[in-house]
C-alpha cells in the first residue's frame, strides 16, 4: 500500500525539519505503475499495445522552493540526492537519474520548473517489470512543474518523459509505459496505436480480476539487452525495406514480406520480426474478444503471446515460464502471460474473482518448489493516470 497523505507529510517534515512551519503547504503527487495486457515489444516498432495503469504507485510529497535546487529522499531505503536545475547532472545509476533526466527533458520542452524538497514512497515492487522507472519520471514531472503540470496534456508529458528515458537514461524504450501511466483510465485498459498515437479505453469485464504474480526474480533485461532487441528489429526492417521501400517499421511488415525476404533475413532478426508481426495481430484479437465477452479467445491470445516471447523474442525466463504454467492449471484463471520487457519480473493473469484465492494458494505452494524463490501475488485494479493528490 502507498503511504497515506498524512504519513507522507510527516515523513517530509522529519526529513526536512526547517520546513515544519510550512506543513500546510505540502503537496503530494502520484504516478501509477502499469501492466501490459498484451502487445509486448511492439511499441518501439510502432505497433499496437494494450496496457493499463494500476493502483500500485509512486508518490512524492514536496514543498516548492525559491532556489533551483531539487532534493529528494527515498523512504524505502533512505537514499537521497540533489541537483541544480540549471546544471546538467551526470548519470550515476541511482533513482535520481530518472528525476534529473525528466528535468532535462522538461527544460528542453521549454517548460518552467521549480526547485523542491521532497520524499518519495512506492508500493511498486522494484525490478518487477511494472515500470517503476516511468512512474518516477511522471511523478517527478508533476512535482517539478508544480501547479503548471495540470495544464500540460498527458500525452505531451508522456512523450517528454520517454525522451528522458531514451536520451538521458539511455534505454531506447517505446512510449507505452509513460503513455499508460500518464493517460490511465480507471477500470479500463488502453489501446494505443504507437504510430499515430491515437488511443481509446477498452473496458475490462466486471467479473474479471487482474492479478500480477511477481516471480521474485528481478527483471534482468538491462538497457543493453533491451537495445539489442531493438537493433535486431531494425535489422529486419532494413532487409525488408530494401525490397519494399514502403516498409518503415515492423508495423508495416506482413507474413508475405517475411516469406519473400528468404535467406536475406538474418535468422535472429527473422524470429524477432515474426513475433512482432503476430503480436500486433494478437492485440487486435484480444480487444475484439474483450469487447465481445469472448474470454476463451483472450486466454488463447495470452498463451500464444507468452510462447512467442519465449521462443521467438527470447525474453522470458524459467521463472516466468513456471509461473505461467502454474497459473494456467488453476480453474478460473482465464489468461496468463509474462508482462513487461522480460527476463524476470511479473506475469499478468485474468482471473475469475472466486478463483483468486486458488491462484494464490497454487502459486505459493508450487512455485517455490520449482524455483526456490518466494513469489508475490498482487491483485491490482486498472487506475487513473498520474496527477495531484493534494
């Protein structure tokens, strides 16, 4: 659970005693994590994704200051850091990279920021593939912009934060994470066209729960491995575009293109492309099935997605595979697959409400035996996007 407003205000005053007299001026902003229902590694290929913001989140309690100094303390591990808004800070590998990167990107967009003193709390498990990095970026943006944040369109804010992650932090991620966390709609997933940036909410069934199962294995897909997958996708595009110049991304590629490419396509690049082409089709299939109430088809699409991420894109792990197999064997679990970039982290499960307890029991009983790790079962709800709490 995220800390309450009162607890956060208390923590800020303890962290910054000179600010105690301004207690009534403390502001609190929040940004949710996200879970991707389906559409993995399609966003940076300008395809389709179906994420949802979730009610696990990051909160920042802060007081704006007249200087240009930003000082923040994490309440989970008591690490802290600061930087000057007028000086480009070098990356250090700490959480502050995401804050200073966001400040750099906001400045590049011509937006006015304020110095602040603040504390950060989170209910998002670390390294779980639930996009805590984008949540830090979005919450930081709301704090740095202070009262002006409400006047910035959520999609604009998402793109600014994506630039921070791509060009400052150095992870060439697509827009999905920042988009979902900026534009989230309570009770709905979000269908995003990553080329046109058109999107719409897709209502989730009332009789289905979202359950995240954390493998207990931290997500190990670092920037270098993530960027490698992206490069392999670009290789496939280049080979196919040599024959068909209308192809600009894997979004434009069809199974016919793949067949015509023949031996000109590197085998690894082919597998990456085959996943993306089929995954875009699975997103459309899942949306249509959700809207038709056809949950059996949703389950089939999830299973096919996980298999493709395992065999074609090669980003699952033994722990993720075990978690999906355990969940799929539980009556009342409609769909199960890995979620996020891969190599550890979490699975997402669509579960009948009366089967959540059975899923928890099966995971807590069987998963440690198979992996030696301790899992976490986290029922979540689709939540609203980032914004101000007080």
